[in-house]
C-alpha cells in the first residue's frame, strides 16, 4: 500500500492543504492520504494554536465523504512534543507493509535537515514536496539534490500543487471580519464562524 501522510497544525485547515493532498494522491498513485493534526509542536508559538481537539474536528469536516482521505489523532494523544520521526515509526508499526509518502510544502525542504533525527526520517519514507515553476522550482530542486546527496533521500516533486493560502493570514482575516469563505471548505468556514474560533 502507498500511504500518503500530511501532518500539520491545521489552524485552520484550508483549500491549499486539500489541493496539495489531492495532487499527491493522483500524481503518485497513492492508495490513501492520512491527515495528522499536531499535538504540541515544539517549533510553533502555542499561544496562537487552537486546542488539538478543535483542529481535529475541522479536519474531519474538511475531508468528510472522501473515501481516500483519513485522519489520525496519533500526534494528539502522544505525550510530549511532536516529532515527525515518532509519527513515522508509529505508522510503520501500524502499517508494516505500507510505503510511506510524507507530503510537505516545498519550503519545508530548506530546513528539514534541522528536524530531530532527520537522517532517520529520510530513510523511513519518500518525501513528496510541492513546487511551482520559475525560481521557486530551481531553489527547491537544488535543496532536493543536496538532501539526496547527503542523506540518500528519496525526494519527488508534486507539480502544480502549491496554493498560496496562509493559515496565519486566514486567522487574521477572521479576527477582522474579512475572511474569504472560499479559501476553506464550507463546513470548516461555518464551524469557525459558529464557534467564534478566531
């Protein structure tokens, strides 16, 4: 089984996340993509992050009805900081016969080598990175080549998947009452408004 993994804070989940996972699913013939909302992310300021259970509900609403998308709370129920290698190890235990495809935004490639146990991460999964054309593509291809040489990483690029929607900007727009409802799935937008999340 070819299993895609899309981790993130999802604060909130938006159309960019969904388009990215759909492009990965189709371009690489994945059997399923699992969304894994983060628990405690040691890389982010916790003061701006909604409770994990709330973010989990938003992802559920976003992917509901799509048979090749799933969600896991493994990073939420695990105690302590969330490290990608722990998530990958747990997925290998749960799906021992699966090939794991870790989906990231292209810019993530520029600092993945700084992640905890990055060498083990590159050995345990295929990295799928979204990329646009022009200068961005050249920069990302160069970063991918460096990681391939240093870590023997298997990195493949997702074409046409990069949609510039920022969760940070969305949160600000909700606070200001100017949120573009078409940047999020309708059920997520309504959930945010009804519960005054931002």
